C-alpha cells in the first residue's frame, strides 16, 4: 500500500489519494475527540480527587491510542494552587492532539485546493493554546480547547467544523454508493453492514420531513469499517460507528447531556449492548456549554445477523435527535422537563417523532388550541399540567405529536391538524371535569369509612371504650385527609374554572365528613347505657344508614363522571343513586327522632342524653349533606345532557 501511494504521488495524480487521506483525517478526528474527552476527565478528577477516575482505556484502544497513557493522564491529574492542571504526559498528549488537528486541517485544505484557506488561519491562532511546558496547563485554558458552544473559537469547535467538511468531502470523493451511503474502500462483508445501517435509517428517515441531514459516509480503514452520519447537519452532536470482525462500537458526543441520555434510552430493548456512563456525568470545573458529553456502546455480536440488527437500530434512532432540544423546550412550556423527555421518548418508540410537531407550529399549535377551546378555563400563565392535571396533559401532548406526524405523512392541511388538536383538547377538558367528580367519589369513600367505624364501635362497646376511642382517632385522621382533598379540589376549580358546580359539591361532602368526625368524638365520650337502654343499637342503625348514604353519593358521583362518554346506563345509575339518597335522608330523620325519644324514655343521665342527641344530630346532618350533594350532582347530570341537546346516547 505504501508503494502504491508513492507511485501515485510520483505520477502527480494526488486526487486518487484523496479518499484514503480523507479516511485518515476522519481517524484523526476520532483521536482528537478522545484526547479532548480525556482532558475533560483529567480536570474533573483533579478537582474531585476522591471520586474514581473515568476510565477511557477502551475508547483509547478503539482509536489506536495507548490505553495506559490515557489512564495515567486522568488518574494522576492534579490541580495546583496557581489554578493550573498538572498531569504526567500532558505535553505529549496535547502534542498528539495538535498532530491530529493538523492532519485534518491539511487534508481539508489540500482537497479543497485553497492555498489561503481559513482552516489554516484558525489553526494558527489556536495552536499555542495546546502548549503545556512541564506537563502543566492553566485551568482557564481548557475551555478554549474543549468548549463546544458557539462564541469564541476553540479547538473543539475547529474539530467539529473540520469533521463536517471531511464528511462533505467523503461524499464528493466516494468510490461507490450503497443504499444511499457514500462509501470508499469497502471490501468483504462491508456492504452488508452498510446496508443494514441504511435499512434502519430508511425506516424513519421520512420523519425528518424537510429538515436537512442524515447523510451517511462509510469507509474501510485497515481492519475497521467506519460509519458516520451528519444527523441534523448541526455541530451539537456527532455519531461514529466502528465495525470490526468481532465487535461494533458506537461513539456519540453531544453538547446536551439530556439528549445523550435520551439517545441511550432508545436502545433499552437491546440488552446485550454495553453502554458507558459518561453521558450521565458532568465534568466538574467546566461551565454549561464548555463541556461535551461522550457516550459509547459496544456489542460483541454472536453472528452477522445480530450485528446487522444493532446497526439497523442505530440508523433508525438518528432521526429522533434532529431538533430534539428545540422540541423539548417547546413541550416544557406545558409539562415538567422529565415529562417532556418522556413524551419525546414515546414519540420515538411509536415511530412518530417530534419534527412534524415543530413543523406545525410546536408550542404555538398548542397555545392556539388553548385560546380557541379553553380560554375561559385555563388562565394565562397556568401551565397545562396544572390546569388539566399531569396525566391528562401528558396524554394530550402524546396525541398532539402523533396527530402531527400522521397528518404530515398524509399531506393533510394545517387547518385539519388544528381541528384535530382542538377536538382532542376539548375531550381532555371534559375528562378533567369528570376527574373532579372522581375526587368526590374519594370524599364519599372517606365519609363511609368514618360512618362504618362508628357503626362497628357502637355494636361492640366495652367498659374501657377502646373501640370508641379508636374510631374517634381514625375519624380524626380521615377528616384531616379529607380537608387536604377538599383544598385540592378548590385549588383546581380556582385555577381553571372548570365545573363551577363542583365547588359547592365538594363543600357539602367536606361538611358531611366534619359532621361524622364530630359524631365520632361524642361516641368516644358517650357514657355507658343502663340496663334496658337500647339507644346504642338505635345509634348504630343510624350510622349504618349513613354508610349506605355515603355509598349512594359515591355511586352517583362515579356515574356522573362517566356521563360525558355518552352511556345511557350511567345516566340511569346516577338518577337511581339520587333516589336512594333522598330515601335514606328520610330514614335518617325518622331514626334521629326515635333515638331522642328512646334516650329520654330510658331515664338516662344528662351527660348521656347530651352525647346521644349530639351524635344523632351530627350523623343525621351528614345524611342531609349527602342528599344535598346528590341534588348538586343532579344539576351536573342534567347540564351534561342539555349540552348534548337531543343527541342519542349509546346503549
């Protein structure tokens, strides 16, 4: 090969050498990225020496750099009092980085045939930064080497720009095209591996729509097949895949740590892939934007089929990185950051993606739907998950991304997308109103628990009053929980004004619980009955009536919550529960009067008469409040039916 290269040079046909020079420059790019990662790791370990040093030995081996050299550099790095960083072999390490960058610069400059190329000017200005006399460098100089954010130039920024230029040149000087990938120097099984990668890319490529990017280059370099993809043509992230006879290695760098972690999450189903932890680690001493995050994945495939499956999965995942950070920020206007990332993950898993969402306006599309359909319900400045509830907001945004992708793929008009999103939000608003009624069901369940505890305590009285005291203590805890639930309901109603009739309904249920808790107190201090006094049994029956009344309130609220779905049986159930509430209220009235008459006839002590009368009055008052809640829910049911006019409800 060396002889052939010299012959070509002698003949003056240097253009024939460009594919091999470009491949060599791309290999230099890989080494440069590794060297800058090691420099970041060395700084991080120097500033936090108690932590275990990051081991980049395998990554070094992959790019033909001495693994032990990088381990020593990171492990023995130390910060000095003069704000410097010292590490054994640091000067040689930075010289190696300079050689790699110079190789890239000269290759691009020669192939582009521009004697006054800006590449050389930029490199001339940056080269002095890499000087490290006595293996020491100022810590402040490290961002000028490794920073990837836009602004002042850096070695990393130059490397990224050169990498893009090399990818363009690799396309222009490719030997062949394999399923859309521009390739050079392929041999043996390379074409099959490239085809597998491109097959995955083709599965999802259309989800980028009009966005540029996803161009792939492939080249044989010694015993390695190199696959590179420009993703979205931005500098924010870089991907390189190396295929050898017994291993596939993916190297991914990103200036955004959350996106690097998201990328890793797309491969959760591939259990045999070994991922590094670097994507989740922050390099201490470097501000946000000054560090880039490197993550690697390795697979030792059992056969070519397993290798190809991994390559295909990599190709299919790349489209979901394009504009990812932009989509995340748009979604974070409506839900918390972890939920926004989870929405993007599900959209990728379902092969919908987020690019269509952005093309249809992103956050503006959702804002428009809120203004058109929920302007009176969701005040300005209230986040969607606070208004609808977290689950409903997440479900809505999941659907928005899916609707946008389906519509964009089908070529539907923007107006149809807006209509679909509006309809989805209206449905979510109705379900959110129903979810308030489900909280009424919870209130009724708490009331029932207190009444049932009283019934049981009154039927099993003992001289030590243990059962009564336990029932009172339990009632107090339940009442405190019910207070928190009522506050939650009021806060939701105040925030977005849905179901104004729910506030008095929640108040009635809360008051019923308060009455029952007061009744539990009087039971706990109730003097024992004299022989022949059967009032305790009457009180127990009154409490049992309250249990059935709370159950009827829960049934009615549950049925009323389901009425927006249009089922006739829910209307019937709600009205039947209302009839039970009214009947039980009358029963409780009669039982209260019977209790008062019985305790007076029994000649009980004044203390017992007072406790019995107060307990009975409180329990009967709770059944009145349950009936009032039923009356309020009746208005809710009739309002829902009126809103739907004379629509036929489903049987």
